[in-house]
C-alpha cells in the first residue's frame, strides 16, 4: 500500500494504523516521491491512498500511466484523500 500525504503527522498516523492492521506500507510526502516509489516497488503496491492536492508532481501525474509505468501497473484501487 502506498500512502501519499504531505502533512507529516497525518501520513504517519495513517501509516501507523495500517501497519497495526498488518498492512505493508510505503510512504511518500509528495507526488514526485510517490512516482519514484511506484517505479521501485510496482509489484508491492496494491492500493494507493493519495492526497488530492499533493505537492511535487500533481496527483493526476502519479496515477497516469507513463512510459516507465505501463497501464498494467495501475491495476489496483486508488483512494483520493
């Protein structure tokens, strides 16, 4: 699971709750970091919790397929927060 949230305390709280529920969680503070994590951990991400107004790369860019992330990568749900 990938949590993308620029507010540190909120991101930590969400990630902590998910880990307590035994989910594996990756965290990104902005859209650019989220894209980097998706590139590196494509096979591990099954859900994205994405801040709609994240800094860095816009949220739309995070979920839009690119040459480095084919459409098949985005086979999982995306929840905008």
